[in-house]
């Protein structure tokens, strides 16, 4: 599977963003459950992974912000 190229967009004055297609999230949520956040690893490459809502509830740093 070849990588999909996505544009980087400006989000406000100091941030950048990448738009994730809704169909990708629908596919992953159908397979794994609700996704409310992503994790990002930055080194030689940028890796973005979905975090399931259930995993966030059990994470001490984010449990207060999840409804």
C-alpha cells in the first residue's frame, strides 16, 4: 500500500494541521470503537495513531477531560 499524500494547512497563527478523511475514521471506529484523540510520534518520520475512547478513560492525564 503506497502512502497517501496530504497537504499541511494553517490552523490559527501558530499551528499547522493535517485533515484526516472522515471515511478513515469511520472505518477505524467500525472496527475498533470510538476514536477521540490521536497520538503522534516525531523522529525521522511523523507517525499518527488513533487512541480509542476507552483507552483515554483509563489514562491518568486525560481522564478528567473525557466526557
